[in-house]
C-alpha cells in the first residue's frame, strides 16, 4: 500500500507527465513557435562531505562520507511572440557509501507561464513542488541548517501586469506556500503562508538615461503552530544600466510586523484539578528592509554582489527570522571551453524568543565555493569545486564547519529545436 507521501509524489509525477504530453500533442508546425525544445538531461556527481549533519564542535563524532548523486531531469520550453512557457523537473538520488540510512531521492518540479493578452496586458502563473531531505538543502537560500527529516514544499502564484502609460508599468502578484515535514521532530513544524504585492516601474529616461524608478507595496501572512505573523511593507528604489557592462538595482523601505502568539497556561487547584487556558500575546514593531545588487557582464566575466534584509519564514523553526544576507557570484571564462567560478555569502538569521518566533534564533553562516568547469560541447560539461561552510551559534557559544569536495559530469540533448 502506498503511503500518503508516496501518493503525493506519484500525483506530482503524473501531473508533470500529463503537461509534457499535452504540450507535445499540441506541438506547433513551422511558423508558430519562435522557440520550442524538449531537453532531457542527466548528471552524475561524487561528493566528499566531512560533516554530514553539521555537528557543532561540542558534539562527539562528526559523520563524514562519500556521496554519489544521480540526477535525471527534463525541461520543456515554448516561446512565441505572446507565450512564454517553461516546465522542468529533476530527481536527485543521494547514495551514501557508509551511511545507507540517509539514502534518499529528492524531487524538484517547477512550472511558469506568461501570456501577453494585449500589447499592454500580460498574465502569468507559477507553481512548484519540492521534496527533499538533505541537511544542507537550504544553505545557499536561507543560511539555515536542517537535519535529514523529509520535507515537502508547494508554492502557487499568479501575476497581472499592465502598462498604464508608455513610461509606467504596474504589476499585481500573489503567492501561496505550504511546507510540511514527515516527522514533527527536532522542534520542526509545518507552516503555510501567502504574500501579495503591488509594484510600479517608471521609466525615467526622459530625465535620466537607462534608469527606472521603483515602488513596491507588499503584504505577507505566515501561519505556524501557535504563531501567526502579519506584515506590511513598502519600498522605493531604482534600477540603472550605467553601461553595457555595469548595472545596479536598489530598493529600501520599512516593514510593520504584527506577531500573534497563542500562550497556554496551566493552573493547579487543590485537591487535584488542572486547568489549561489559552491567551493571545501580541508583539508589534517596525523594521527596515531592502536590497542592493551590483552586476557586471562582458564576454569573459560575469559577476554580481547582492545585499538583502527582510523578515522571512525560517524553514524548520516555529516562526520567522530577521534575515540579513550578503552574497556574491563571479564567473570567469579563460577560454571558450574552460571557465572558473567563485561564489559565497554571509547570512545572519536573528529573532528573539517571542519576537517573530516562539524560540529564539541566532545563527550566522558564512560559505564560499571555488570551482572549475570544462565544456566539451554545448551539451556536456565536467565541473569540480570545493566548498567551505561555517555556522556560528552565539547563544550556545559554539560553531559547526564543513568541507565539501564535488566532481560532476552533466549531459543534455534538446529535441524539436
């Protein structure tokens, strides 16, 4: 008998296969599609990890192992003058040399569609499904470390954009997220949330060449066990291309957050009466948010530096965190086939107990990766990299660190191009 999790996985696989089959049946003849391709892919990677579970220095016996990762994938792209469609799916089979109990298949599926109804009106939708179990699954996204507990994450969203004037574009968007864990252990709890935004982009080319003004208004609602967060935000900013190589994007503003906690109280009365009562506790406050991205691109070099600050859900924790991050990504092409990359980041996740989460969160993570890549053809490449990650826990006066070495071979081939 299939478990509930297995049934959900099978449903996602069937839905993904149905969408691919439907698009192939509607495969256009010459003249309709500007771009159409179906691309299966496969990757094989070998990794050595000297701290699988990110055990801190006060723990006894860090676990290390060789890990083989097999990743088949499939991507479908269909673009016309009005349509932009992308469907993708990937499986990641993780096989440990010694720690066989950690073997698992992770799954990632994403879909995006946008249709230009008229020259001024566009509509879009997005959906995603993720099932994973690796401790380092969120390092490059949130800076937080999880255990090997299984997780399912679903997201659905939509947007409408309209050109109000020749110089002004408005976008209304909505997104729903739902995250569930296979086991409610280690204090991990399920959560769901929804966000909505209204944004305006104004072309300032009349006064400042290649510059756009930005205004964004947002609302977010996150629901955890005994914890509900509502926040309202507003930012002002701009984006500008200083040249064909340099560009910058900047947004800054404020966010008002209201967190409602459900607090249970036990009352003892003689002779043997215990009364459980619940009451709400509310915490309100203002905080700054924003982002800054500086990007550079030429034929040989591409790179960007991004700094962000916002209040966001902390996966695995019963609440949200005030997250500040600074990341960079640099890629250098030494020859047509040979290139290198350097990327990394620093993440500060902080929330006092009773502020945005029931328990306190204070984690500081720094990570850096250096690697080389050789493209045999446009469809085959070999990549090798080294990563160092260190997470500090000031509350417990300890830290965890990890060294990771990876070698990966990637192959793909596109059909119907």
